[in-house]
């Protein structure tokens, strides 16, 4: 937790000084900024409280009982009290109103392992809760990827749009000179002007979209991002392994550990409990039921308790736990199967994009030659301005396709990283 906060602090310093952000910095900042991160500390604190309470089961238990009662009959000796000899030795009748106050002390000597099993259940349950949070935090990476690469794509499109605007401006001046010389007409010039306006329009739309994406990324990461912030384009490095190291797998294992801890509870219920007890009392009557006066008394000893009733539900409880464990194992197998399918799909997508990129440069080169030829033809008046714009658009579309393929490739590679969890942040640095 502290290491993540340090990373976030350093990220903010870097952002303020250089206005540059990497995708790894976004991962770290999002984890620190997301409200769910607070749940990890709360789970840990709750676990410590529960463990402390469970450990208090070894302390002496103190109980105070006070009672006042009225009963319909009292103990008596069935002798003839009219005999003068017996009347002198007979005790006074016991009162029907009785009172007592008792201080009960008990100390566990052996509880059959119940407290120990309860502590294990607290640990395992907290582990499951904490890992659930880790799974949710991990999925933030996917949201970061979508926003980050979306911004990178927009930046590349804006850059290319600027190149297009410069090219259109050059062609506008060129055709304007042709109009002045009578080689081209006003409609040719208008065709170029329309495309210039469309380029300005596209730029405005891209800037608005970027502003929205930057805003969402800033909210998710807690960073002070602006339109001047530069996102560093990561290198298209493929994952070194196809081994799946997702946090969901650890969650399944922790759920099984948590369920197995229930067996310890069952076994502890079957064992006898041994302890010491001491009762200190004061009341009327005391331990001597025939003495109708207030007296103090005490009772102490060793107590053995063995609840055999738990045997009745033993098999059902064990079967239920076994069923739940098998259910978790099936969930894990299903998750791995679906993840492997996603892995194959994303791997094929990466290969396909690499193949498409291998043709992009040649296509662009050929269309550039076509566009230059059209510029030469319009100088001789053999083609119109609309035809030149058509060839220019074809070239620009090919360039845009390459930009799209490059960004899609990066996105696909990071999708692979997400599926396998091959981009964990090193918090030790």
C-alpha cells in the first residue's frame, strides 16, 4: 500500500514537470486513486479485530447472576412435629421467598480446537475478501488500456490531419495558380476548399473526443491531465509467456482454503470441552436448603462437556462442504477454458495485424505515386480538381489505415498482457 502511494506521488511529480505520462504510471495511479483500494485496509482491520475477539476465548469468563423467586413449596422433613421431643430439634421452616446472587467464573483448559479453527476461518475469509478486491482492481487495467490507446489513436490522427491540412493548403495554392493561368477552373479550386473545411471539421471533432478521453482518464487515475499532456507510446513487445497468472486464479484457491477450514470447525464440534469453574454465591438459603438465613457459599471443580448431537449433522455438513469445493473447482476450470479461448483469439488478432501492417507501407507508397501523377496531370489540364482530391483521399485513407493498425496492434498486445497478467507493476522500485 505504501509503495503504491510512493509510486503515485512520483508519478504526479513527473507529470507536473514534464507533462508526460506512461501507461504503467496510469496503472499505478488508478490503483491508488480508486475508492475500492480503501476496502483492503478495512478488511485487514476487521480481520485483526475478529482475531483479537477470537483469542479472548482463552481468557476466564465471568458471569453475574442475581435472582429473587417465590415458590409454592419448600423442602421439609415429614415427621410429626407435635411430639415435644422432635419439636425442639426441628429447624425453622424454609421461606418460600428466596434470594441469591452468584459470581460464576470459568476457564477453558481445552476446547477441542474450536478457537483455533475459528481463527483459521477468520484468516481465510479475510483472504477471500481481500482477493476479491484485488480482482476488481486488476480490471482497472482494462479500462486504462481503452482510454490510453484511444487517446494515442486520436493523437496520431490529429498529427496526420495536420499533414493533410498542409498538403491541402499546398494544393490549394497550386490550383489557384493554375486558375490564374487558365489551366484550371473555379470548381477545381472549390473541390480543394471543401476538403480543407472537412479537414478542419475532423480536427475539431478529434480534439473534442480527446478532451473527453483525457477527462475520463484523469478521473480514473486522479492525475491532473490536460490537453497538453503527452501520452508516451509503449513499445509493441509481445508477452514472454502464455502462462495465465490472473488474480482470479488465486481467488479460487483462497475460496477452497476457506471451505477446507470449515472441516476444522466440524472436527472441533465433535470433541469434548474441558474447563475449570468456580461459583461464589450469597443468598437465602445457601447450599444448606434447611437453613432459612442468608449465607455465602462457593462451588468449584472441573467440568467436561461433550455435545454428541453434532454427530447427527456430521455427514450432511461434510457433503455440503465437499460439494461447494467441487463447485469452485468447476468455476476455476471454466474460467481457464474461457481465458484460453480469449488468449487464442487475441493472439490471432496480433498475428493478423502484423500481417496487415506488412502491406501498409507498400500501399501508401503506390498511392503516393498515384497522387503525384495526378498533381502532374492537373497541371496539363487532363484531370479535374475532384479527381486529384479523390487520389489524395485514397492516399490519406491508406495512411489512416496504417495508423489504425499500429494502434490496434498495441491494443491487441496489451489485451494479451491483460489476459495473462504479464504486465504487473513492480512496487519494489
